[in-house]
C-alpha cells in the first residue's frame, strides 16, 4: 500500500501512518506533540498537500503527504474545528472555528473572518463550526454545520449567509456533528448527523427525514449518539460513526448501501 494516513488527536498531536498504516510516526516538530489537532484537510488539487489545525496556535501544511510540516497561518485566538479546500478554486481555503468561519484567498497564508448567520452563544456556550463544505456542483454555495446552531448556507462564496433554521423537533437536532452532500437524481441531498442520528433533506433543507440508530447495551441514551458522516463513493453508500454517550466508552460504524433507507 503506497498511501499515507494522517490522524489528529486531542492531547496527542498529529500522527502519520505510512504504507497504509503499517508504520506510524508522531510529528514532533514544529507541531507540539501534546497539542489538540481537531481538523485535517486534503487538497483536491494536490494529493500531497495537507492542512492541520492546532488549537491556539494556527494552521500547518505539508506538501509531501504529511512527512514535513510548516506553519501557514496564525489563527491562534480560538480553536479551529474544521478545514476545507474549495474544489473549484485552488487558492481558497475555509476554516471553521469556535465560533465562526474564516476564509483564505491566498492558499492559507492569511485568513479573514466572514460575517455569518452563526450565533455567538448556544446551549453549551460558544458554538463550534464542525464542518465547512463547498458544493462540488455549485462554486458559489458554501455550507457550515454548527454545534449547537444547525446548518448555515452562503450562495455567494461566503459573502452573506443564512440559517436553515430548526432541523428537527427539539433544539438538540441542531447539534450538528457531521455534514455531507450527496448527488441525488438531478439535485443534491443534504446529510447531517446529530445526537439523534442521521437527517436527510432532498428539498434544499426545507424538510428533514431522521433515522435513529439502535442504542448500545447499557447506554444512558435510547439511541446511538451520531458523530461524523462520509459519502466516500459516487453511489448509495453512506457511513456514519456512532458512540454510546458523551464522550463515550465504545463506538461503531453504521453503513447504508441504499442512500440511508436502511
């Protein structure tokens, strides 16, 4: 296997696995080996170019698949919870923070905070921007998922934003951990995960269909607590990571082969 795997940790810095994970190395410098690395991003225009965020430090980049790193931006005043390259523009990068969204137009050398519809306070304190996703079929449309403030959308590359409102029957359906887009027929399906499972919308976020996952044995919840979501291939496959509680003792991976129907 010739690919590398990069893993960010909370309290254990950044690790890189070579040859598909056969051998692992902790990055000792310039990234602090005891730091929180909450976000990673792979450049869709260059498979050797990676980004990694470090809490209260900034954003680092590697141009050799993760072996060597250099700092590209400060952003030291707040934690960075998500990173995203614009698939339509190799110069544009987004950073989701606690709170808010920043954007770079010079490949990460500098970042400017965007004026968004994201709240400054939520039920748990300061909201966290868990994902920033650029619509691969529309260069102007950008989404930001927020814990706990739902889903937000820009139709003009981040210049202005709107909230998609309440995603479910209670406030914590807006506790969005994972977000993904999936081509569905002639349109785009929106996929979110919250503590209550997987939410799907085929009408641009107007309505949502929710699916709860079966609870773990002896869990304090009546359902599995959903975290990240991935749609790795251009088919009906959806992958959701779930756990038993916060932060939890055990976890599992739920896989759907029919677009989330089962």
